[in-house]
């Protein structure tokens, strides 16, 4: 699941975050910068469908597989 902060007063939506806490932190920062810490009417943390394995960048997927293979090999040789 991905989370976005939505501020109807500014008509803006944040980038997606993997953790709700990160979207909450974005909301806190936005409130302090643009609304003097007040909560705009109707603000919300919007949920989106979760990321699938094919959403991972190719380089990151390859690096993850290499690290996993190295860890398995190290565990098997002990």
C-alpha cells in the first residue's frame, strides 16, 4: 500500500510514500510551512494500491538478487 498526503486548501497531493508515517511527516512539514501548523479543512492521507514486484527499478532488483545470493552462499559455506 502507498500513502499520499492530500491538502485541498493548496490543491496539492504529495509524492507516494511506502509508510504511512512518512506521509504523516510530510503532512506535518506541509502544515508548518504553509498553514502555520494549522490543519486545513479536509486534509487526508490517501491510500493507493500497493507496489508490485515489477515496480522495482531494474538496477535495484539486480543488486538485491546479487546480495541475496552472496548471503546464501556465505551461510552455506559456514
